């Protein structure tokens, strides 16, 4: 019998690239590029999800945006970061903005639920560790430290599992430019602010909200671990020959694999969703912690 993991739990987030956005114009620069309202970031709300989109409203990168006393920090999978940073730098022009890797910092995650949270946070050395509360999960934190963590780190797979169980999105290189924010529920989990000014793709994203509805939404599902699934794999439904959605995130949990998948809005709560064109592998839904509306 496996013993329960020790609480608090620390996670290896080295798969995420870390980019610093600093300078006098950093805030207005990010405000004009990202889907969320970065002016709302402060000491009490230091983290938000925010999409960087192309003019057609498709997501190039989904950033975890952190605010520190030195400026802003963007977190995203390394392959995504390497692909979008040259594009982001093109729009700096004459602004007082510096975009550069955040050197000398190690990134890890922390899960400290319930009564253990206060006790755990009191042990964090504020001189060497920036601790940022996850804006969508009050029990999770990002830790940027000056040195390699002395804690035993669980794999990033387990951090992804928490995202899937909480129906929070991620964008990897496999689904680069494939999805609009609504397809991964970013508008529901407060990753899009429709009251802020313009940003790339804003007109199309707003049109979906005010004049129509998204064709797909994101749900969590589970399948036997013996079935191999990867980010970007297509998912299918009955009565439709072409793919109806795709796999967005993957994590193992015991004998099962958890997946985030985009599905037609008709299949948010019911209707069978399959992995594989032969439609032999059906996916079982995971209850979402929030209501998913069309």
C-alpha cells in the first residue's frame, strides 16, 4: 500500500521558461499585447493567466504572469517561450522595455493546503525566495529562488495533474496557434479581460463572446494508462468523420491518464468522446470545479 505524499509538496517546474519584462514601459507594453489586464496585478494578486494571441485570435502562448518588485515575469513551456519571444520583442520598438531571460533563479511549485499553509509560508526565506500565490488556486504557489531547492521535488507531471483536475489550461508547442482562448475556457478562469484596451486578436475573441458562442470548450477526462495519449492528439465524436477537438494536457495518475481535451459545446456534459479515429477508446469525464458554459 502506497503511503500518502507528505504535505507540503514541492514540484519541479524546470520545464517552464522564465522571462523578465522590465523597464518604465513594461506595464503598458504587456497591456497592449496580452489578453488579461496586467494593471490588476499587485502584491495581493501577484499572478494571472494571460494569452498572447495572433491577429486571428489564436493562442501563441499562455503565460503565467507574475509581478515582482523588479518587474514582471512570464512563465511558459520552454519551446513556446523560444518561439514567441522574438515576435514579442518586435513590438518593443522605442519603448523603455527590456525582455530577457531571468538569470540565476530556480523555479519550483508548492502545494500547501489547509492548516499547513500558514506554517509552511512562515518558513520561506523572503531574502532568497520570491513566493507568488497562484491566482486560480489558493493552495498553490510559484517559488523563484536564488539557489537550487533543498526540498525533495515531485515531477512536473503532478503539477500538470492538478491543472487538469482543476480544469486549468496550458498551451504547448503541439497546439501552437490551434485554439482561441474560449476553447480552453480562458474567459471562464479569468484569463481574458473584455474591459481592457485592444490586444492582438481582441476583435475576434470579443466577437465570439458578444455575437456568437465558442464551438469548443475544455473538459477533463480520464482513460486507462495503457492507452498512450499525447498533447495535440485528435479526439472524435460519433457522426463526424473529422476530429472534433484535441488533447491539450496530459498527466499520469496511478493506473489512469488524465487529459484536458477540447470538445464541441454539445459534448461538455454528455455524449461520448473518443481517443483515436477508430472510436474504440472512450473517455470518461472528470467533474469540473466550475461551471462550463457554452
